[in-house]
C-alpha cells in the first residue's frame, strides 16, 4: 500500500535547506524553550482546574452521567475534525503566530462560559459549543508547539525536554485537582477562570519568543495544502511503528480515560465531595511527577519496546486491582501506582518520533500521531458514562481492563517497536520524507 501511495505522488520538490543547528546548552538557559514552557505550564494548570470541573458541571446541568458523557464527547469532536489540517498549517506558517492566535482565541471562548455562568444563563449546549470551539483552537496549538520544540531543542535533549513537559503537566495536575474542587465548591464556573488565564499566558509566552520557530517554509508554502496533508499521511503510513502506535494507543486512551471518567462520575453520583474527587487526580499527578523525574534515566538505559510494555504492564495490573477493590481508597492508591511509568512512555515515544522526523514534517507528524488521543477523546466519556449507566462501575472496570490487556499482548507482536534502541542510536533511524 505504501508503494501505491508513493507511485501516485507528484514529483518531489527540491530538498529543503538543512535545519538550523541549535546549540546544546542547559534547557533552563534556552530562552525560547523557557518562554514556551512557562506559558504551557500556566495553561496546564488553568486547563486542569477547568477541565476537572467540566464533567461535574455537565452532570449538574443534565442530571445524567450518560448525558454528561455526551457533552464531554461533543466538546472533543472539534479537535478530531481539524487536527490533520492543523498540522499542515503548523508546517507552512509562522508557528509563533499560530500559537498566539489559537491560544488567545481559546482564552476568549472560555471567557464566554465564565460570563454566562456569572449571569446565571449558562446552558448545556452553550457549554458543549465552547468545549467544541476550544478543542478546535487547541488542535492548532499542539502541532505548532511540537514543531517549535524540535526547532529550539537539540535532538540529544529531546527526551529530557519531553520528560520535563510531562513533569510540568503532572505538577499542574497536583494543584489543579484539589484547587478545582475548592473553587467548584464556591461556584461551578469559578474554576473555568483558570482556563482563561492559562491560555492567555500561553499566548503571551509565545509572543515573547523572538527566535524563529520554523526552518525555511518556502518549500512548504509552494506545495498545495492538500498535497502537504497527503505527504504527512504518507510519511506516517510508511513507518510500521507509527502505524501500529496509532491503532494501539487509541485503544489505550479509550481504556484508561474511559475508566477515569467512569470512576469520577461514580464518585460524584454517590455523593463524594468534589475535593475528595480532586484528591484522586492529585495523587495520580504526584505519581506522574515522580515518574517524570525517573523518565530520562529509564529512556536512556532501556530500549523503546521495554519502556512501553513495562509501563503499560504496571498500569494494567494496577487497574485490574482497582476492579477488585472498588473502593475510594483502592482507586487512590492503585491509580498512583499504575501511572508511575506513563511519563517514560510519553517521553520516549515523543523524543524518538521527533528525533527521526525531518524539521519540515514535525507539525504534520504531531497532528497525525495526535489522533491516538483525539480519536479516543470523544469515545472515552461515551464509553465510560455509557457503561456506568448500563451496569455500574464494575462493568466499566471489567470491560476496559480487558481492552487494555489485549493491547499489552498485541504490543509483543509489534516487531518495529522492539528494533528501536536507546537515544544514542536514534539518529541512525532518521527517516526521509517519502516521495
């Protein structure tokens, strides 16, 4: 199939200029990286506070766990629809400008929910529409930032940079859960102010970056957008590892996020205080923060396949234990254990794919592989809420733990995963753009 696609492609454009070499220095002295990370850290905190409150707010507005799941699913469809075009935009546009405009638009959209909530006029469809709009805008931020990272961070530092990003999100999650619970107790829309401030900070941080976040985009702009999208799809499809990851990681995201949605809704409908629900998220975030500190060490010493299967195996055992325990304390303890090695998987996969991909393809790679999460985003709340309504939390855990077990078993058969070595060998795997 790859050969058929290649045969149908038009003649290749002239090779783009070699990417600018980024001097290797400590990341904390890399000003563009620090500015981008500072804005994204504020975004992670603000969005975490807001998104903690969204399922509870949707449940309050609808009165039904299944309907709350539908609202959350509708809110994620926008990103699923535009993520591929967003990758094309990120590779042919000024990435700094893309981040500023998209993050600023997201902040404004969240602001309309805050205003409607303060006025007492917020309805469920207004909430769903804003979630849809923010997911569209956010879909343009992610590939632009991914491409920018590869431009300002040397390849040898990518695992550390991505592990730091995992730690950033985990640290924000530690604060976001309990803070979201406290603010939700004041008024349901108060946590949503965090999203307004967080996305505004991302826009400002990107605006302050003065280093170029793209290599030469003249060749990209000379190619028609539709053909650029096809080239991105060909690039991913030509890699057996990328193909396998798209399919398998969609299933992982559906299983894990469906379980988390089901547990949160079960705790909410059984009267668990929002602050205690936030503690569950905080424990998971604390574990991931510890895991982010371990990630560079694990990624440097273990082959990619070992990192992925080890981490998902630990997660599988922990979730199976939650299905047996079915108690608040069991959920807290076992979720913390289960997610400990997840940052290592994310850092290893993100670092490897960025290291082997040409600079002019980074945005499209990010958007195509991002489908593993985006395709699951509208499905997970539907599955979690639907299974909970149909059979209770036992059915949610039983079905989705079984799905995760199938994925872990399938990973042993992905030969391309087991061929990847440690980061010191990644440069040898660099892949050209297929023509």
